C-alpha cells in the first residue's frame, strides 16, 4: 500500500471516533487463520506423500508461511515456518525411499531453504511496514499537536491531510473535506459556504487570487473569516512540490490591536483637548497679567509722579518680577500646547550664528553675574548660517542657558559651543559644572512639568517646561536634543540640526536677509 494513501486513510480515520472493537476482531481473525493453516497443512502433507520420491515437494509447505502475515502476533510468520519445517520432516520420514534416498533428502532440504527464505523475506517486509506505520503515527501526532491549522496538498494539488485545528477554524468546510480532493475544489467550497468574507461579493476573482497565492507560495496574509474571526494564512512549497498551508488564529491579537488603537485615539483626543484648554486658559490669563505687569512698571518708574513711601517701589518691583516669571511660564505653556496641536508655523530664514548666540548670552549675562557663574562661548570661526526660525532658535538657547545657570552653584561655569558636526549637521552644546542628575532623573526632566527632586532643585523657580519645550522646538526643525548628566559633575545638552539647514554661502545668507526685509 503506498505511503501517501496510508497517510490519507490514517488521517481521515484519526478524526472519526473508533466504535469497533479491534481486539475482538483480531482475535476472531487469528482463529480463522489458524484453522485455515491446519487444514492447509493436512492437504499439503497428503499431496506430499502422494507425489513420487524424486519430486521436490518440500517447497509446497512454503505456502503456509504467508498466512502468518494476518496473525496478530509478530512471531506468527516464524511459527508457521516452524510448522512447515515439521511437516517437511514428517514427509521425509514417511515418503518412499525410491531408487535414490539422497534425492528425497535433498528435496526436503531444498524445501526447508525455501520455507525459511520466505519467512525471512516476509519478516523484513512486515518490520518495514511496522516502522512505516509508526512513522506515520508520529507524523500525524505531530501535526495534530501543533496549535496552528495545518493542511497539506501533494504536487498534483490533491488534498493529503489536515489536522483538527484546521477543522475547528473552518467548521463549514470540515464536513466536506476528503483526501484526494483538488485544491480548487476545496477553495470553491470554502467560498460558496461563505467561510471567507472577502469571497462573498465575487467568488471567481477571490478564487483566482487564492489559487495564485497558493501556487506562488507567497508570504503570510491576514484573512477575515466568519463570526468576526481573523486568521494569518501562509503557504510554503515542499521539496517534492507539494503545498503546506498554515493557519494561525489571530483573533485575540486583532482585538487587542483594535483596542490599543482605540485607546491611543482616545488618548490623543484627550491630550488635544487638554492642550486646547491650556492654550485657551493661557490666553485668558496672559491679558490681565500683562496689565498687572504694566501697572507695576508704572508705579516702579513713578511715571505718574513720586510715590510717597519707598516700600511701595520695592513692592512694585517684586510684583513686576513675579509677573514676568508668571508670564514666561504662561508663554511656555502656550507654546508647548500649540506645538502639541500642530499650530506652530516656523518663520524660517538664514540666521547668523554669531549674532544669535551673542544676543542669547547678553540676555542671560546679568542673571549669571548675580549668581557668580562664569559664561564661556566657543563659536566656530566662519560658522555657516542656518535656515531656521530665529526667534525659536533664541528661545531654545536662552532656555538651555537659563536652566544651566539656575542649577550651577556659585563659582561654576556654563559654556556654549556652536560648530559644524563632523556628521554633516550643526551642533549647539550647552554644558555646565552644576549639580547634575542621575540617568533615572533624565526622563523626568525631559517631561512637561517634570521636576527632579533635590535640595538645590527645590530652591529654584521654574515650571519644568524649559527642556521639553526646547526639545519640541528642535524637533520642529527636524533636529534632535540629547541630554547627558552626572551627579556632582554637571549636565550637557546637545542640540543637533540636520545638514540640509546649513547655508554655506554668505551671499545666500545676505540674499535671504534682503528678501526678509522686502517681505517686511
């Protein structure tokens, strides 16, 4: 029996409950085989004794040996071979000697040789069949044990086997599957039974596409089947030209993915609503706060006349400082919320690096002097111009410089470096000799309103928006912001702009300025 046919039948039978009592059937069959063997033995012995002495009749007893194939015992062939040998001996003893007794002896020995050669050959064949059957059962067990649906077609696109998981995935199709069915027939039944939702509207086109996918053995494809389930279908060619199909149930992962997308969308909507609320509130707060700052400056400068008591001037000065700090915080919140909702438009033009860095250092110099912090700068000679939003660039650098000064103790140093990066970009680097922070504190410092715990940190003002706002502004320009820090050593913030923003030619920068002035 050919191996594929055995495998098909084994596979088909493995999915049906076994209701027959196999041991009882085998025992009954053994009885009939033994009775037939005894009857055949008597008949062969009678024929042997009736033949002339010089006829090689011992070989007749080899006809008993094949009956052992149907006995349940694996020793059945040998037992019948032994019975045949006994009958040959009986025939030799009772046969007439004739003219030459050596002829009778030779015929008997030849019969024994034929009997045992037949027994050996049948035993080897039976062992091979047993080994083949064991391999089939192991293969079927392995196929049934996998968690994915498995289906196999031969080189002629005929169905060979499939496992229970495949039947569970396609219950409407499982009742129609039979070994030997063609691939196209199986797919057409699946389409007509509505197993694949994509095939409902156009069965023929779907059938052609699926046949092509099977025959070309393309990669995995996600298919939606009935009852809202999803499977990942993949096909592979075997070495003999057959087709192996694997079906993985991905319904749960699809549901989790859909839930994740919905949750992400909901979070984005909530974040957008928060940003819009903050932007609205910032506008509402900034207008009256500007008035408060203005009136404080009027009192401090005595624009309407002298103030009676100097204490009023000191109070007006404090009000002005507090108002300026609060206004900066509100402006930062407004800028950050605008970036998050995509409402920031960059006003880009060629910017002179030396002029911009000098202006930023001038803005923070007084604060550095008040804290006894030394400011240093290392700006590349003949630095190229950058195509950026100048106001946003200054906002980034002032935020970073102010942050560095704020967390650097008296006697420390804050350094600003600007140069072309060897990787063809442009770098700004702000480093300090301040208190520093741990690696675990860096993500907190880079998050909106993040405050790193520490004695000096708690002594400083700030809303925790400088670093995240600077990073967002840098990313709007297509750049990146990196922060490195070490406790007791200091912090270094590196801002990198992409190479396409570098304008090498001074003429290009001057032309850009003229265009900006004309536009103004």
